[in-house]
C-alpha cells in the first residue's frame, strides 16, 4: 500500500510498528518519515539557539494529550494511540521545523506556548473530525494568522507600569 502518510484513513487499517515509524521505514512524504533524523536535527537547532524548546514540546505534548481525551469515529487500531499520532505523519517535522519559524511565531515565551498549544489542538481536531489525514500544515498556517493577536495578548508588562497603562488602546 502506497499512501501519503501512515495516518491516511482509507489505508485499510495498515498500522506500522513504532520502530518502523521511528527509523523511517514507512511510506510518506520525503522529510517526514524518519523521526530519529528529525529529532536529531531539531535537538541541534535547540542546542544552537535557533529554536525555542517550548514550541516543539508544547505542540507535541498537546497533540499527545488531545488524542487521549478526544472521542473519534475513526475505527482503525491506531486511532486512539497517542504515540502513533506523534510518530506518524508530519507532526515532528512541523513541530521542530515549521512551527518554529522566527518570522511568523509570537515574540514572547508566553505567546510561543499559546501558539504551540493552539496548533496542537487544531492538528488533533483536523485529524479526528475532517476528511484530511494530516492537519499539521493547516494548523500551523491558522496559528500563523493568529500571531498578531497572540502577541497583543502576551505583550509583556514594562517594569514600573500598570497593566492598564501597558495595554491602553491608542
């Protein structure tokens, strides 16, 4: 069976082992299949200071949590397996390389956490309740459009000023 991603709902219930998903011995788009290579690259970017660890950690953690708590109508064996959802598809490449783009993500640490949690919620909702098998790109694009609102909400308070003075409308 050749599919775009191991999460493809019409794949006839084909499920891959965690080892195959981790090593990249599965079908899928180039660059999203080998979790170990993506993790090595992502950890290197965090080590060098190009990426803030909060975005991948909260994004992956939110998807993991949401898969456990949300009900789904998908009848495959992997539908409620949070580890499978993390390892399969484009979540790892999205969390480390797409959601951490410096130009389109919020400026503050609080904003980065809100961005990542929102992307994780949207990814899970798209995977469970739409006809799309993936959802990572759509979720990140939607959260990119919300970045100005997140920045406005997460604006840091200047030392020595009140909340009202910092957030006053002009």
